[in-house]
């Protein structure tokens, strides 16, 4: 893997925050069902008993966030789904959305990334995103409760 210089923002994990074991950089083969993109991860050495890992930016050894177990990864995915809808719907620009996120989590803009959030703040992002989307009647496609144009669609 071709590694670029590590940025200060993405600190390389050394120990697993869940079990304290060393962390190793390795291919996602055997963890991801499909690793055609040649994804690399920092993985807890106790994997799969401890299922904590974090993906790295392509071609680097820079983590995209912090180590997460299955539950936190699922919450981050859900938080991203709702958060992304804020700017993909046109409700706000992507830059405005990240500014909003920084305010919600009381963090500097440089740290306003869902990949850094724990369970509590992921749930805050989900709840607050839902409130904004409901207010503008821009509902989430996964639930298909609103059609995005202000009218109700059939529940799916």
C-alpha cells in the first residue's frame, strides 16, 4: 500500500479502546465480504472476538475516524444517512451542514466528523437531523414517509 504523510487530524490508533489490545494495519480481506477496492483497516489484534476497527483513507495510513465496534459502526452509518440528507436534499449546503454538526456536538469544525463520534453524539445527530428534516418535510428515503416535495407518500 502506498502511504502518504500522516496528517495530524487522523491519529493512528495503537491500542484498542474496547479491550486494550494492540492494533494492526491490515487489509479488509476477511472482514469485508467484498474488498475489491483494496480497503485497509486498523484492526484490534483480538479480532474477531473484539470486532473493533476503523477504515483508512485510500492510499494512506490515515484513519477516517476512531476505532469502533459493531454497535458504534451501525450508529455512525445511521447518523451519516440522516446527516447527509440535510445537504443532499438541498436543505443546506454541505459546508453549512458541517457547521451545523460542529455546533450540535460542540466541537471545532476540524473535528466535526461522524467518524469521531461516540454512541451518545451519534444519537444526537440522528435525532436533530430528523427534527430538521421533519420540519422541512424532507423525510428519509429508507422510511419513504415523505416524498420530499411536501406531500405524504405511502408508508413502505
